[in-house]
């Protein structure tokens, strides 16, 4: 990864960790087992069971760890999230800013914020950093409203987790990537849709193999070489919904 998660750890620890993560990148048996496990978990909606500080979030636990490392290491002052659902990921980001003593804010957008979710998010003890927008994340008016929260001195991190079709994610990448600070990350969740077995049926979902966040990332990155895919994060986490989805802005 392009950040140091453990700045104060002993050098031997870091070298050992980095070597272990590198070994995972070529450990086919472990990778296949992780990928099979992830597919079984998705089929069973495993990641719909968790919550963060009382709000449900729809993430693999490993991705929660990745978000924790990213926020702690990069120290964003603005976190932008598309796809709110029950609000757990917004509360995760907000609480991480506070735990890291970062004077920051979290902006969330969802096409539909159900009243009970809005109430629960807005009355949460970590809601004070959060601003909610209701509408499509690719609606130019919403994008401009969100952009207005970003100042020249901000460090911005973006998490995309809304509609998982190719076109929608491509639209989000085009709309939000230029808000991401150099040295920070744009994370595209649910790229693992592309890696699900051919037999997997996406009931009532417009996305699937060939039409998903990973296909959007692969198309988009060809014309955006100021970003690079940081595979080191997925090599560490392994059970992540975001393979090829951790995008580092290098210039
Ligand atoms: C996977 S959930 C988000 C999960 C959340 N980030 C978490 O970790 O708990 C996806 C959300 O995207 C929202 N969504 C769907 N289409 C959207 C769009 N065009 N713009 C914004 N949000 C959208 C859905 O309403 C849903 O709440």
C-alpha cells in the first residue's frame, strides 16, 4: 500500500508484514479459498449482519479494517460516500475521524434515505460531522453541492458504494475522482461482482458479470493515469468486496 499503517512499529515488524502480504499475492491456494469463501458469503448475505456503533453497515469486516487503516494513515478532512443505506459506513467514517482527532466532515449521498434511517443517523452520537444528501450520486446538482464542502486545504477521500452498474460507477468516477487529493484514495466497493462464479444469479439487480464496478474501474483507469490500482490492500485483506477497487491518486 502507498501508506504506512504502523508508523511507530519496529522495522522488523513492518518488513515481516510486507513480506507476508507479498506472499499472499502469489499464494493461489489461499487466494482461491478466500475468493470461494467470499462468493459463499455473498450468496448468504453474510456481510449484511454487521453494525458499527449501533448502525447496520453492509461491508466485509476486512474492509472495515481497510477503511480504518486508510483514514488513520491518510487523515482525510473530508470523506465523501455514495450509498448510505442504514448509515453504518457513514458512522464508521465519522467515528474514525474523531478517534484520530481529525477536524473533518463526512458527506453522504443516497437516492433514497428512508425516514427511519435518516432519524437514526441524525440522532447518532457521531452524527455531528455528517451531512446527508438525497438524490442520485451522479446528478450534477448533487455533485456540485457535495463539491462545495471541499476547500483547497482539504484532504479528500471518496468511497463509492451505491448503484453497482458499469455506467453508474463510471459516472461516479468521472464526477468524484477530481475531488480526491493527491496521496489519498478513492475506493470502489463491490468490484467483486465481476469475480463471482458464472452460475451466480443477481436476483433483481441490473449488474452482474461484465457490467459492474470492476468493469467501470478497468475502463476508467485507462484514461486516468493520475490514479493507480493499489493491489497491496486487497493482498492484505484478501476477503474484500473491492478487488482492483482501491485507487491511489498519485498526481
Ligand atoms: C450497498 S448499499 C450502501 C451500503 C453502505 N455504504 C454501507 O456500507 O452500509 C447501496 C445504497 O446505494 C443506494 N443507491 C442506489 N442507487 C443510487 C444512486 N443512483 N445514487 C445514490 N445512491 C444510490 C441505495 O439506495 C443503497 O442504499
